[in-house]
C-alpha cells in the first residue's frame, strides 16, 4: 500500500506541473483522487481538494511554479495563495485546496 500511495502522489505532482488554472488543480487533487480515499475524514468538507503528500519530496507549490504560477502571498509552506497564468487562484491550507484567495 505505501508504494501505491507515493505512486499516486508522484503522479499528482507531475500533473500539477502542467496545471493551467484553478480548475486543473481542483481536478488533479479532487477527493476522488485522494490516495486515502474519497471519504477520508481528515479533509475539510469545505475544501475543493486535498494534497495528501505533505512531507514527501515534492510540493504543490513547487509543481505549480513549474507550470508558471506565482505566489500571491505566503505565510508558511503550509498556508499560501498562488495564482495561475490565467489569473485564477487557489489557497493551500495544510493540504486543503480552496478556490480563490482565502486570506
């Protein structure tokens, strides 16, 4: 199971490297694609998606930088907003993904 988990995380990070907008990020990190399963209790019900790979080698922010995204603000590596080339944004809070700037 651990190998399947990290394989899924690696795939998500790779896909994020070509994310063009917030919709792409939400699709890539949707509850249905969560390696813990779509009903994982740790996910905030208000969030649009979740990144389960915190603590691994790659980051959502790093992958999105590769895709041409830019920081809007950064409080900590686990709390930031980032903007896509098309102007759409996501806020990342401890793995939860929210559409837009949630500061």
